[in-house]
């Protein structure tokens, strides 16, 4: 059996974050290895644990998701990224696209960059 995909989840809304964790943990092909409530904490978890995937809220305190990804790229950390957002503003989608994102999810749709 293949090892589960290791995931860090970062969102500043604890109830939403916990719901996402519980939903993902139902699938044994995934393993949540860390949770963060702000971007700086997310960056540290990703740097320390090197997950396969990070699910990042675009808008978080201390450092937003876009800034986290820029720092990851500076450090050459190869973690796939999925952005979470409730914003429908194309500015966030375009910023994510410029960073080479793996996907974005909002309340209305998910997009995957292939």
C-alpha cells in the first residue's frame, strides 16, 4: 500500500479548519500532519515537516497564503499548494496562477491547474 499524502492545513477560522481536517481524515489516502491558524505558522510547519500538499487560506493574519507560497518558492520547498478562498476576485486567482498553484477552492467552485 502506498504511503498516504501528507497534508498541512492553514486557515484562520478554527471551526472551518477543524471541519476540513475531519473531512479529509475520513480518506485513508491522506494524513493531516499539521494545522496552522496563520501564514507564519503555516510556513514553519511546511518547512519543518515537508508535506506533500498544503491547503492554504488566501487571507490569513500575519502572512497571507500568497506570501507563504512566495517564501516556499524562495526556499525551494516542493510542496504542492491548494488555495482556499471565499473571494471571487480574479486578483487572487491570477496571483495564484502566477505562482504555479495546484488548485484553488472557493465556496462555489474548485479549479485545478493541470
